[in-house]
C-alpha cells in the first residue's frame, strides 16, 4: 500500500508513525512545503526572540522518520 500525508507538523508525523506501526512494508510519503527539517511552529517566537537556536525548535518526533522508512519531501 502507498500512503501520502499532507503536512509535516506533529499530526502528520504522528499519522505516519501510526501507519508504520500497522503496515511495516507500505510506502509512506509526508509532503510539505518546508525546505528544512520538521520543527515546532509554536516555538518560532522563541527563535525570533533569541531564546533558543534552530535546534531548539526541532520536532523531536521527526528524528527517526528515515530509519522507519518514512520519506519527507517538498511539494
């Protein structure tokens, strides 16, 4: 089976991982307009204010997507 998830926010990542949990062999693609790695949008204010650096807004859920065979690509 092939799966296409639109959006690489927390919900999209959670959906991809849930699918992987049920379908170990399926092709999973998460499509996003973002060019960089997934990040937590609510923390953008902290980045802009200088409270954290770029690594501080990274989405921890996204660290092992490639290891799980989940492809993240831009549209």
